[in-house]
């Protein structure tokens, strides 16, 4: 998962956790605020009632007297009430208590917030109850909770969109660095050293480090090319000189057969050494992108040309060779390298085949690739051998000639041209090399 998505998800999760906390805490906070407001209102009404105790109306209200010594006053909507009860004779300390209780007023039960105030007046103890209905408060609390929840969800959605846009803006230079300086870089010659603008110091530093690193690598590659060219030249020159000397010695009349055999063996060794140097130099040139020339290559014609060249080797082992190509595919690349690739694969199919074996070349095509299939009835390979087949100096069979560089060259050429090679093989059942050219 990309880091920008991780950051966006983290922001959403933290905000949702905040919403969950607020959903549980908000009712408690609202309730405390509301109760505080109601308590203040009830205290004001109690204080007003007490202040008017000496007024004629209040005295008359108290002195009306009844069987239960209780006197009440209600609002029209029953959302408030005042209840005064006589508790007896004596003296009492003034005391105020807030409680929540259900009360039935004129046949209707509701929950009320009640201030219970006990006081003494003219030798009598009274309890004053001032109540306010909680029904509207509960409805109000519920509405506040729903409104807050919806508001917070909308805020989370908007902030998520804003965060996504801002994160995308911040990471734009990073993805540009990845796309232009890493993902599309197949060789040093195509690397873009242009500085990418960014508002983030980290991405500017990353860009500078990449430019510096690729510059150092480019310098090292250039030195490596020069070294390989110099070493190849210095090695091939004495080999050619020795070969000429040995060939001149063979032309002497007084040379014996034993000496001739030794000289012939030395010439064979020099020729093997020369081929190894040429192959290593070829791999190095391919890996260093020194084959820049491209042309249109007719794959079918090239395969026919290679098959004609290999006729003698096919006849020596009496191999039945067949080729059935359906498509006239043209590939843009270096003809010399593509020829070496196909020639080496066919040579391996001949080299590791049985006497009187078979080799069949076919093709297929899909939406993205054109594929050549080279199937042989040879010795085959195990899964471990297939995994190592493209390594340099790897030889599957020790009883065959070769330096183990043919398929290493094939691998370098395939990588250079973005060609995919798949191998299906089984011991003593042959192998199939599937070479897929990109369309």
C-alpha cells in the first residue's frame, strides 16, 4: 500500500475514533451543562419565592391550610411546578437538594429535575419543591447528539478529501522522481539528471542523492568499458602472436609427431581462450549498451538463415528439424544480437539433443507478445538446472564442448531488447525455450 494511502487511512481512523469518543462523552457533557442551567433557574425561582414569603399573597397561599397541608402550583403545560408542604412544628436548618424523580401531575407522569428546599417559617418546618420537566431536555440532548454526529461525519469526509488532495500534491515530486529517474531507466544514457522541483526538503535531497549516485555509477561504467576494451586488446594480441608462432613451428620439416600433437593441443587451447575472451567482451558490450544501432528484423527469414547454416550439424546427429511459422513478424532491434540469440538457442538444442532426435520451431501471438518456441527431444534439465542455466560458465553436461557462456549471452541480449525467455524442461524428455518479443 502506498504511503499516501496509509496516511489518509490513518487520518480517517483517528477522526473516527474521535467521533466515537465524542458520541459517548457529548451526552454527558450536554447533560451536565443542561442540569447546571436548570439548577440555576430553579435556584432563582426558589430565591424569588422565599423573598416574597412576607407578601400578603404568599402568606394567604400558605395559611389556606388543607387536610394534607400541601399546596401546589403548576404551569399550563405541566413543564414546571411549585409544591409547598408543611412538615411540622419546630426549627430546621435551611437545606437544598437536587434530585431527578418521576411525578404524576393531573394524571400525566413525567421526569422532573427538582430542587428540594427545607426551611423554617414562623415556628413551622416547610419543604419547598421547585421542578422543571426533563422531557424537552432529553429530546434536545438526542437532537444535539444526532446533529453533532452528522456534522462530525461530514467534517471527516471533507477533511479526508482535503488530506488526499494535499498528500497527492506533496507526493507528486516523489512519484515524478520514481517514474522519470528509476522506473524508466534501462541504461545510464537514458537517465534524466534534471532537478525536480519540490516543496519538501526530503524529496529535494532524494533527487540530489539519485543524481549524484547515477553520476558516480556512470563514471565507473565508463572506466569499466575502457578497462574491458584495454584488457581484451592486451589479451588478444599475445594470443594471436602465440598462434602465429605455433603455426610457423608446424611448417618446419624436422618436427616430430609428438611435438606436432603438443603444438596442436596448444593451438586448440589458444583458440578456446580467444573464444572465451570474445564472448566475455560481447556480454560486457551488451550490458553496457554499446549496440545502439537498430533495424527492422524479419524473424522468419532470420530463422531460415540460421537453420540453413546449421544444416551440417543437424546432419551429423541425424536430427529431424522442422519449422512451422504462422506469422511474418518484424522486430525492431539490433540484427547482429538477435541473430546471436536465436543461433545460440538452436545450437544448444542441437548440442544437447540425442542422436536421431527432433527439433521443432513454431510460433504464437497474443495481445502483447510474439513468441518463438524451440522444442527439442534432448537430455532435458531439472528445475534446479533451469534456474541456473543463464549463469555464466554454467554447463549442464560435462561431456559436451563449450564454455558455459552461450546462454549467458542469450540472457544479456534478451534483457537488452526486453525479450522474455521461458523454459519448460524435464530430464530425458527434452526442453522448450519460449522466446517472446514485445509487440
